[in-house]
């Protein structure tokens, strides 16, 4: 190789070296300018869900060390609950698989699944609180929903047991928290709608109006004690109210004469009054304009689903 060739080779090496370092600096500058908010940089980096065991925090770059520290501190605050939920999901999955082999929805195996799901659901509000804080630190409007099979499993079990009121309540709780069921072919809102339809079909009893004497009959002397049937009636009204976004405003007041379901705890804004404890069971709805107050016979709280449209009309009139 002569001197000219050596010189040209050296020039080529220098040019390649300069191009390499220039490109590297430009890439680094591009990454530094990109905020960790939104978890996406110029390379398309996107971290996993904040609910996995070892999430990548704000951004892998050193420039975002402070942001990474804030995310780690947030995760540490909720780490015990998150890990407990992840372990519980695995345990529920194993237990449910064993319970399916018995195909007995009233057996002890199924009851164990119910107990585990109810225990797991207790952590849902704290997990969603964590998810919202995580999103806020990103500056994102998208909130990661944790994988939560417990709501769906429990709703399905209650449905197969014929406990539609309990199943609808489970769906309502998940929907109000903003939890999405990603493991199912139908959403929780669609599942709730189907459950309401089944509850309406189950209540086939023809309800005859009560006489004034029957409706006003004094119950036996007793202390006020809210019963399971009264609470089920309350959950039915809440389930219907959820369709128009008013479930959180539904309250109740128990009296010696009847169980009153109200709006915003205001006795003047009563939606319906129910008597299901003894003697003939009845419900009377708040009369709309031009209507008279009258009692209607019912056999169980589930019968209230027959008056779905009436309940909606009354609530909308009181809002």
C-alpha cells in the first residue's frame, strides 16, 4: 500500500468515526428531550403494566433518575397489596379449576372460591388508587386497570346459583371502580345487562295491587333491624340506578313500618317504600305527576326488576 492509499484509508476512518459520534449525540439528545410522561420515547420504548412484579418505572435513561425514584417510592407504598393480589389471583385460579371438576355450585369447593374472591375484591379500591396515582405521575389520562378475574368469577358463580341480585352488585362494584374485565369475551357492563334481563325473566309472578288496608297494616312490634331481603331490594334499585350514573346517590332508611329507598339521604326524595319482612310483601313507588300512590304485591326483591322502567322514571324525576 503506497502513501496515497494510506492517506485515503486514514481519511475514511476519520469520517466514519465522526459520523458515528455525531449520530450517537443526536440520538442521546433526542431521548433527553423526550419527557418520561406517557412512557414513550423516540425508540418506541413502552414499559409493562404497573401491576407486574418488577415494573420498569418512568424511563431507562439516567436523565430521568428523579422520576424513577418517585415511581419506586409509589410502588413501595402499595407493594404489599399488589403482591398479595397477584398471589391471590393465582390461588383463585387453581381453586376454581379444582371446583369445576365437581360441577357443584353449592358445594364447599365453590364456596371456597367465593370466599377467596370476596377477600381479593377488598383490595380493589386501593389498587385502583395506586393505578390513578401512577397515571398522574406519567401525566397520562390512561389508567391501567389491574387484572381482576375475581369480579367476573364471582358474578358467574352467583349467576349459576340463581343469585342475580348479588351478581349484579359485583358487576356494579367493578364498574364503579373502573375495572375492566380483559379476560372475558363480554364486558362487565354487558354482563350486568344480561343479568338484569335474567332477573326480570325469573320474576314471572303476576303482581296484583294491594288493598289500602293490607298496605297500611301495622307490622308486629319490633326493634328496627335491617334484613337481608331489604338490603337486596336496595341493591336492585342501585343496580338500575347505575344505568343512568346515579347509583352512588342511592341511600336507604329503615323504619318500623317500611324500608325506604331514597335519593341523597333525603326522606322527601324517596324512590320507593318496601315491606318484605312479614305479612304480605309490597312495594310502592314515588308517584309521578298525575299518579296516585299505590302498593304492589311482590314475592321477593328480585321482582323489583319487573319495574325497571318505572324505577328509572322515578329517579330521573327526582334528580
